[in-house]
C-alpha cells in the first residue's frame, strides 16, 4: 500500500469514526437514480426499509444518518440495489452524499446516489 493511499485510508477512517459518534438516524431519505440508457433521472423519497422500482432495478433504503451538528449536511445511507432476475444484490452498503464515488454502484445502465436524509 502506498503512503498516499495509507494516508487517505487513515483520514477516511478517522472521519468515519468521528461521524459515527455524532450522527443522528433519520426516518428516511432521498435517493436519485439515473438511467444512463435513456437519460432519465428519478428522485425517490423513501422511509427507512422502503423500496422503489426504476426500470430493471429495485432500490431499498435501509437506513439514513446525518451529522448532529449539521442536519442539512452530509448524508450517509445504507442501501441495497437489486437487479431484476438476479438473486444477489448488485450493491449492498453505505453511500455518502458528498462522495458517492467512494463506494459506488457498478452497473452498466444505472447510477444511484444519496441526496439527503429526512430530518423532520
């Protein structure tokens, strides 16, 4: 592992640890889905545990968290994305609103990212 990569990982883990100590769990959140084939974008306001269908995928918001000190700030969402006809999810993990590329959905047709948590 290079020195730069180690520094990045250490910084990310440090930020994640401090975030986890001062985070609130929201009742839901807003996810955006882009269909790269036809160029359509859909926003879904989902409650925790709720799913939405877009074309050939289903997106479930399992949990959404936000910084206590900045409720309109960065959202962290635990999501599961399933492709039609597949047994295993194509994505299952945390996404960060301000840095969706850190843990992105790898799909040839769809992009999914977190916009915000519902704070009220």
